[in-house]
């Protein structure tokens, strides 16, 4: 399957039978990110977490149960 990274616009190929290809085919809102961009974002997120100033905003379980 022909794919394009949403960050760097680099073209790539993934196997047609892979779970990621199926996810992109069935739900076009799911996007592809190349391994270089994925690794770079993961590294920068880990660096921000290490500073202690970065906080993940998560919803409380009680508000999710109401829906």
C-alpha cells in the first residue's frame, strides 16, 4: 500500500495485509507517520517529560462514566 507521512510528506510502502494498512483503508481519519518522524516525536516527548514541566491532560474516569 502506498502511503505518505503526514509530517514530512515522505512517500513509503507498507504491506497490504498489515494491521496499519487495514486501519488506514477502513478509517481514513487514521494517518500514517514514518518511523523517523515517530521516533523523533517520541524522543522529544520523553525530553519534555524529563523536565517536569510537561503534564499529560487526562480526563477523569467519573466524567467518562456519565456518558
